[in-house]
C-alpha cells in the first residue's frame, strides 16, 4: 500500500476513535483506535497519515442518517448507495448487501454496513435484511461434461426470492442478479501475425489456381 506523505503541520495530533465513529474506507469494516485528521479533511489510522497508510471514513451521524434515509424510504429519491467490491471480497467471491425497508410503505433502499448498523439503533418501524451476494463467475448456468453447474446469477436470484418472505417487495427491488459478478477471463484469442496472413494468402492463391485450371478444362 502506497503511503501518502504529509508534513507534521498538515495533520492533527492522534486521537482515539470509538467503535462506530469510523470505517476503513477500502473494506468498510468498523474501525476502533488511533486516528489523525489531515488539513484536506481526510482521516488515517495510527499516529500519522504515513503510520499505516489506512484511510478512514467518518460514519454518518444519527441526525444525518435520518435526514438521508427518511426521504429515500418515502420514495422521493432513488437509491443512494452503490456497492463497490473490495479486493478481499473479489478474492472470496462473495460480499454482503444490506437493505432497509420502511414498514409503513414497504419502500426499500440499500445501504453500506456502517449505515445499516446505525440505522438498526436509530430507526423505528423499519425492516432490516442482509444477504450474501455471489460475485464469482461464471454468471450463467452451464454444463461441465454431464454435470450441470449453477451460475452465480441463479444463486443470487434464489437468495433474493428466499428473502421475499422476510422483506416483501425485495424481488422487484432487486432484479439484476449479475450485479458485480466477475466472470472468469475469456481465453485469449490467437494473435495474428504477418506469417499467419502469408499462410492464408498461399492457401487462397492455391484454391484460386485450382478453380482456374478447372475452368480451362471445360
């Protein structure tokens, strides 16, 4: 991990963050421990920005949480959270997705983990659900010899359908079951070189000569 350099005059003295104040920006995991704030309003774990190089992100406050989520659940805005898979999630082939539903109108929105955990404490008359989402391909169902293989698309669809009994309407809210799925890299195509084209030209010329000889015998 490349650590950005900040002179001592460009970051604050280390303070201690309690659980729920910050998350690790890359992994979205809750963070507890020492942190510093830089002059450009960024946060890093440790005693300096160069100590660990791990950047943090402030968790939305309870007041702001209600102000943001309430209109979303009321249906006046679209979804505000776009999940980005971390390197560890891509390696494991699975990630968590978090959903919140207003029980008054059944509106659903998707959030990140810190917002989800805080909403569970602060929001009332609300339904909560989290699911494992498969992102490792292949996405499509296929056959390996005589054996069928269920792709991640089918697995994710079953997960959402099963969640319908707990969160009514989720199967119409989530319809893209290939979302974030990474298919295995396609086999590389053979590279075409000048020799390849030369060989093709020879074959083409031979075929043309044969046709010409056949026409002369008519």
